[in-house]
């Protein structure tokens, strides 16, 4: 068996072998031995000719593939293509569009769009606790006209989710030298932005914001300092320049690579960029891919869910 890939080129060659796809995934999902996703039994036999496992316990769905219980479940798309798309999504700084994946793999654009939405679900990270230390908070407007959405869906999904000129609002907090948390918010009201800060930032942390009135009052819980952008952008430690880097990456992805992102789907692109941003240091492409692959388990997103026909569900493995 070849050693695990370090570059995109190596990944294409490595994952062209279906056996390598399975062994790569098994090593991350079931490092202590394969477990039946239906009943939890370890008494399973590998059917090598079909790359399936047979659970020895009698129950429905006793035969299962590596895809069962992951974002790949029920997908007819082969793992080489799934993993190639994951490699690119986890590592391309500005994201990768469904059109590019479609051209690279020969899969239809509609299918690759759905693939990417499912892969983005995997990139939604584990929480890892509140941010602490020196924190920047800011909010930004991002384009997202709901052009292609059916009018009644649009009205339902977007109502209230609009800033100036029909743009969506993203709130973000950044731990200097560390992680970012970002979220699509309905409004820039005090109630919404302060709730977002409290959800993600340890009390008593140093907090830097601009002079937006919505942040007034956070000084009771945080060492809050304000930089009034009408006067200056930096006053010693007091600035939000760390977040500017995140905003520019997010905007390059959403406005450049993806061209038209429906506001309803915007949070997935925000999560995708946050994943790359939070894993930008001390990691190479193979590390980021590895981490993303570890997050495929226990998540599903159906076509009905992704198109907003029914609510999303997370289910345990
Ligand atoms: Zn079983």
C-alpha cells in the first residue's frame, strides 16, 4: 500500500485506488476496529470483493459500507471523487466552486453543488470552548442576492436577514493568534451582537471593537476597549485588524469564487472559511484534509434539507 498523500497530485493517484479510500477512512473512523453503525457490534466480517462489512448480529442493514453513517451515505458518487473534492475544499484558500469540481471530475454541476454543501457540513468544527485572551469583535456586510430562489421560499428565508443594499450581516470574534467564530446574524442590534459575544467569549477577556453602539455595555463583563474608526483604526492594542484578514478571505471566496451565494446557504460558506482560517497555522494540506475527514461521521444532509424543504438533522453514529 502506498504511503498517505501529502499533495493534491499524490491524493489523486492514491485515492484512485478504492482500497486506499476505504483504508484511509477506516484508519480515522474506526482506529480501534470496525464497528457496525446499526448495532454497535464489533463482530463484523469484511467482504473484500465488495468492500463491505457484514455484521454477525441479525438485523436490517447488517451489510454496510464505509459511507454508512457519514456525509457520504446514500451517495452514488465514488469515494475517489468525494475525497478529491474534500481535499480541494479543505485546502483552497478562496474555496472551490461546484463548477470547478464538475469540470475536474465529470460529475454534473448540480451534483457537485450538493456534494460541496455536504462537505461543508463536515467542516463545521467541534466547538472547543469559548475564546479567551485578546478578542476582536466586528461585523461585516456581505453580498448575497437571493436571485435564484423561488419567491415564497425567499420571503420565508430572508425576511429580516438584510443589511444595507440587501447584504447579509456576519458577526465574528477572533482570538488573537487563535481561532475565529463567525455567524450570519439577523440584525446588528445590541441584543443580537452581545448575545453572540457572550456565547463565544470568556468573561473578563480583553475585547476590542469599533464604536458601534450595539457593543456599549459589554464593559461590565469584559475589559472592553473601543476604537472609533472615524478617528483612527489602531490605538496600540486596540484595533480589529486581525478580523480584517478573515473578512477579506471570506469575501474573496463568496464574491469571487462562488459568485452567487444564496443568503440561506451563506452560513455554510462562513463555516467553510472559518475551518480553513482556524487551521491555517502549523498544518499542511494533508493535515487539514485529515482533520476534515475525521469530521464526516455522524452527519447527514439530504437534498430536501439542503434546499430548505425540511429542517436539518444531526444524528449520532
Ligand atoms: Zn450490527
